[in-house]
C-alpha cells in the first residue's frame, strides 16, 4: 500500500482534483481502520514525539491513565493525574532507556490498580521519532494468579491432610480392636462387671469412635467420590432413610411425613451416596427440633427436575449463617464436625444437581435437592424428513 502512495506522490501534479479527493478519502478510510484497531485493544498505547508530547493515545490508555482529553502541545507526564505514574513516565522518557514490564501501583477510588508499563523507541524511516508506551492493567491478572496459587497450595495441603487422616485411621482401628480384647479379658477375670475400669473403657471406646467418625467424614469430604449414576427411584432411597432414622425421630417426638407425587420419573442417582446426602440433612433436621416437631420429606417434579424437599419445624438458621452452612467445618454444635452438609453438597454436585435452602429462625428450614430428569434423546431429522423446506431449496425436476 505504501509503495502505491509513493507512486501517487510522484505524479501528484498530474492527478485531477476528483482523483485527489478519492485518494484522500482512501487515506481517511485506511486511517480510521488503524485507529479503530488501536482503540479496540485492551492494552493502553501511547505514542509520543521526541519532545515527549503525545501524538496518539488510544481508548484503553485514556481509561487506565484517566486522561479525559489530551493536549498535543503538553508533555505527557503533566497530563497524568497520579503522581507515581507521572514521576515514573517523566524519568523513563527523559532517560531514553527501553523499559520492559515495569510494575507500578496507582491509587484509584475503587482501590489500588497494578500497571505493567513498557517503553520503547518509536522508529520511523530508520530514525527514532519518539516513544511508544505500552500500559497494561494487570490487577485482575495478578489476583487470578494469586487465587490459583492459593488453590494449588490448598489442594496440596488437603492431599497431605488426607494422607495423615488415612494413616490415623488404621492404628485407630487397631486400638479399638485391642481395647475390645482387653475388655473381654477383664470381663472374664473380674468378679464384678460394675468395676470402675469398665466405665473408663467405655469412655475410651466412645472417644475412639468419635475420632474415627471425624477421620472418616474428613476423608469422605476431601477424596474424589466414586459415584456411579444409574436410573433409579428416589422414593426407595427416601423410604430407607426414614426407616434408618425412624427410631431416633420418635425418641425426640418427631413425626415423619412423606409426600410423593404420583408417577415420579426415575432419575440418575447413586443410591448409596444419595442416601448419605439425605441422612446428613435429616440428622440436622432432627437435631434442630430438640422439643419435637414434624419432618416432612416430599418428592415432586418441577419442569425438567425432580425436587426432594426436607422440611423441619425446628430452630431455623439465622440469615447471616445461611451462606456458611455448606462450608467445611462450619458448625454451631458442640460435638459437630461441620462436614455433614459439605459432604451432601459434594454428593449432589456429583449428581449434576443443586441444593438450596430456605430458613426462618424459630420456624424451621427446608433443604431442597434438585435433580435433573433425564430427557429423551432429541433426534435432529434432516429438514426434508421433518416436513420443513429450506427456502430456495426445492429441487428442479
Ligand atoms: N435443619 C437445620 N436447622 C438448623 N440449623 C441447621 C440445619 N441444618 C444445618 N444447620 C446448621 O448448619 C451447620 C452445619 O451443618 P453440618 O451438617 O455441615 O455440620 P454439623 O451438623 O454441625 O456437624 P456434622 O458434621 O456432625 O454433621 C449446623 O451446625 C447448623 O448450625
Ligand atoms: Mg450435620
């Protein structure tokens, strides 16, 4: 393109006015393409002349430096509102050195922003004609990198902790077995079964069991789950849960009500894991009703999902805690591990489902599990099979 314009320049005296107008129009169109390309990039670009006055500042640079309208006759640093940035640009441009990815923070009303600045000579026709300044706002990039680093170190820590927990589990099992043997030997040799030593043994056994359930829950929460989804009925899983928890519920004067919609579809579930997820919610519901109440478990279809709701008439959850209850180790109970709902959440996610909760203090809580209902495969027929006609596609005989 440049060669064509050079040729035009050589014969400019012979070009009629209409031809000249067209050439200028072409030049303007070309210029506007370059300008929009430079203005569309997210990187800030500033071109300065040899006197350090701006020749061009693209949109991103205007946004990053907050230069509202720039003046061509004023040196660049005098047009910058941040002292830190202005001082750096003045020193860098005056020193005439190339600068690569210098990081600098500037203060902005929303907080500090981190910039990466590179400055190089602008070479035109083999001569230095000024400077090209490249500015990038790397605040989000750095934040994401830090987040990734944190996630990586957390993952490494979790693996390490899972390893330690696993190592604790085996000797714990062996301690429990040995204690059982000691109990049996003592029972054989002691005349009275009421000896205080049996009370002490029971206490140690209880503590071992507690420690074991903490370790087991922790491993369950952090290890990848071995979930196999099969088409199955959720009603059967719910009935099993009710059977398991029935005794505990009646001891606490809790009435369990099940409400299943007719003809519920089968959904993709791992019955064993779903049972665990429901048990954790039901156990919490029972704990939330120390003076008795009603536990309602319902299963209904809504659009393309099956919803299982577990409602209690218990103490409820204060609004400020609602966002925390699925977090690992969040508990308000003296002997809780705070892993129950974390495990439930993980299981439901593995089912490609969601779990939501609504609660009102002293009224009760409702946990709803949303499971996708498998849809019949949609076959896309070719348009002529489908009775559709593509415009202009009629075959000529
Ligand atoms: N139905 C509910 N009613 C009131 N509070 C609840 C209910 N379900 C959960 N919570 C609150 O959420 C917290 C976290 O529950 P989660 O099941 O994860 O742990 P936990 O029950 O405390 O301990 P565990 O790991 O032994 O289950 C509970 O400590 C409780 O404060
Ligand atoms: Mg719990």
